[in-house]
């Protein structure tokens, strides 16, 4: 596990993970409906989110910036904030997975935000959400996937800086700065591949989509490990 010898990790309790998962569902939902300012249904949905978070008892999990975003009427957010909010769905799916409410999609496949949120009882009664008797997967499973996403993130970021083929298998086997692993990743010719395509032959849009997904999921896994108590303060350095 990354950096476990450098500082003491304090993982969030299952109840906290459940609360954060629902907050991320709310944030991603808000981002996805931003462009529907003239839609009565979307306007009503936006107005229901904050009261619902209060009703199920997770409003305390909201960070001040998140409360401000959810309070902003449709059409009031800039494009950068809207995109960033929508990407929170990839953190949401990691937490939903950790709680046993979702499967992890392939590393290059965006999750279906509505499906994941609805599967966690979004806007429903508390007893139909992960808040009812929350349980997490075994720590070893979470650590395995955290290391996997660290490995993936490192290689994608490295390729973005230096787009050359490398012997990634050798690098991972000799790595001493972290517990890198390849057992859940695709390898071709000794290097990382995505959906059957080597990195140097991958379409730019696929590469950047995969990098975006990876960054968000890596952040969520680091939060699950206990890198930081506040979600927005978690880093995904590689």
C-alpha cells in the first residue's frame, strides 16, 4: 500500500463512506443537470437534493464549497465547475463498490451515474440507502485496487509527459517507492494497454478519458485508505 510507512492512515468508518457516497451522488447529479435550466423537472430535482441530504442525515458530510454548488440555481455554474462536478461520479462508483452497491467498470469505461446513484437509493428513504447497516469490503480488496489505480495512474501520467513505449513490467517488478501491481491491468509487449490497444496507438480522446477516470477513482481509493479525512484534500500524486 502506498506510503503506509510514511504516516499513519486512518480509514473512514463505513458510515462515513456511505455518507460521502451519497454526497458524491448529489454533486455529480447537480453537474449533469446544469444545462437543463429551462426544464421544470431538472429545476425541481435540484431543489430536492439539499433537503434530501438533510433528511437522511448526511448534510454534515457536505463541505462548504459543495453546499454552495448544490445551492446554485441551474444555469449558474461555469463550465469548469460543471465538468468537475460531473466527474465526481467516478469517485462515487468507487465508494459504491466499496460498500457492495456496485461493480467497478473497466478502467477506460465511465460509470453510469444515474444507475449507480439510483442503486444506492438516491432521493429515497434512508433505509434504502447504504446508510442502513453500512459495511465495507475487506481491507485487502480495497488496498489491491488502490495499488492497481496507483499503478495505472503512474503509467498514464508518465506517458502524457513522455509518450514512449517502456518495459512497464520490469519497472513494476523493480519498483521500490510503492506497491505497484499489474494483475488487474492489460499488458502488451511489456507495456500497458487499454482495451486491447497499446498506449502509443491509443486514440487521444480514449487516452484522456481513461486518464480522467483514473484520476477520480485513484482519489476515491486514497480517501478510503485514509490519506486525508476531508475528501477535497485528498491527493492522487504518482
